[in-house]
């Protein structure tokens, strides 16, 4: 939920957000992600790569804290 809030996905539930990610990168549709699927999926999806990168970039968190 914190990742969603930082990146502007607050209009989705945590479950909807997780399902969206799985649909993008679970290529064999088995409901599980292997490390290989995760890496390939993130590398192929520019939006997801940006989301993951921003999630690990604490500058947005610092801005939110500084602005109250």
C-alpha cells in the first residue's frame, strides 16, 4: 500500500494492484512468479520498471516527509 501511495496508485486496492503486476509479468499464468519471470517482466515493461525504480528511490519519501 505504501508503494501504491508513493507512486499514485491509491485508487486501487492492494489486491487489485498486486493482480495488475501479476497479469503483466506472470507469462505462464501459473499464479506464481519465478525470479526469471520477474526480471524479464520488469525489463520488458517500461512502466513497471519505472514503478519499481521509484519504489526503491527514497527521494519521494523524503519529499513527502518534508512537506508534512
